C-alpha cells in the first residue's frame, strides 16, 4: 500500500485493466493481446518527449492552425503534429504539441484539459509512448481511459486513475465448510429434523388455510353489510332533506297567500 499511486509509474496491461490495479488474470481479450504484444515506439518521431503534450478527442474538422491559436497562449510552441490517416488524409482526432519550455508544458497540461475547441471537449495529457516504460497503445489492447460502452476501460492514467484498493481481512465462512471439523460436521439427523420441521410447518399452514378463507369470507360480508348500511343512511338523509325543503316551500307559499289576502281586504 505504501507504493500505491493513482497514476501508473510503469505500464502493465494487466494492472491497467483493473480499477485498482490488483487484477491477477485478464478479464478481456484485449488485455491478452496487449500482454502478448511486443511494441516498439516509433523511431521516426522526433522532438523532446518530456516537452510534448498529447491532445485527444479533437473535432475531426480541427486544423493545425486552430491548435496553434489555442495552445500558443500557454507558451512558445516548437512543433505541432496532427495525426492523419495515411490513405485519406483526414484527421484521426488527436495530436502532439511540443513546447520550447517546461513551464509552458505544465501550464497547458493544467489549464487546457477539458477545454472546448470546435464544440468538442478535449483531453490533454503528457506524451506516454516514449516516457512510460512498457507502454502499449490502445490499438493493441493497451492505453488508458476509454468508455464504459466500449467495454475496454483502462485505468492508471489522468482520465481514469487507479482507485485505492480495499484490503479486507481473510474471513472464513463456516457455512461452506471452511471452519473447524466440529462446526463443519453436519449430522444427517439434523437435516432430517429441518425437513420434518418444514413438513410440520406446511401441514399447519394447510390447517390454517380454511380458517383464513372463512375469515376472509366473513370480512367480505361485513364490508358488504357496512356498505349497505351506509347507502341506507344516505337515502334516509336525502329523504329527510327533501321533506325539509318541501315543508319550507309550503310555508313560503302560505305566507305569500296570506299577504295577498291582506292586500285585497
């Protein structure tokens, strides 16, 4: 645990495929491919690797001029290499930018990551091909980062650093027969007791079943009776209200008639 670090100091395909760098067996074919690969960095690449930035996730329409305009604000640029397809000449979406001073490199590494260029959020890291021992590129199953949808996640880089492993103490589980012989020695009588107990439980449940049916039936009749009583109370209340309204109307008619008779007199 004292040597653990979130960023890999040496590239190991097996560790890079693990979220905490503790895997002991490959979990996908790409890791096998990376472990069997014998990759040699491109000797045709020139420049100082310790002053070079790796810029990825570029818009395919982004040009060298645009990259120079953006990254020159951090310092003087010595060289920009936008990687293109050899056949079509189209951009592959990543580039390498070499600075003249280390101060400019560190500033760009700190501030330019996740910068938006041509509607794309870019990723910036140091060049690893010539600086990280044992480096295997992504096309051979190595690399760092990746998306969950692709299924080829690699850890130990800036995009997806290692998570600190959780070391749990070794615990024995007596249920699967890992404890002492005395605890592990289950008797057949005990298993029969469990089975008979389950049978007794089933029988008692079958005996209780008719009682539950009767109770449910009684509950339904009670509910029906209650609803009938509620309906009858509602009808009585309506009849009472109607009688009261008729009585009031008759009184109003009588008082009006009495008033008219008094006028004619």
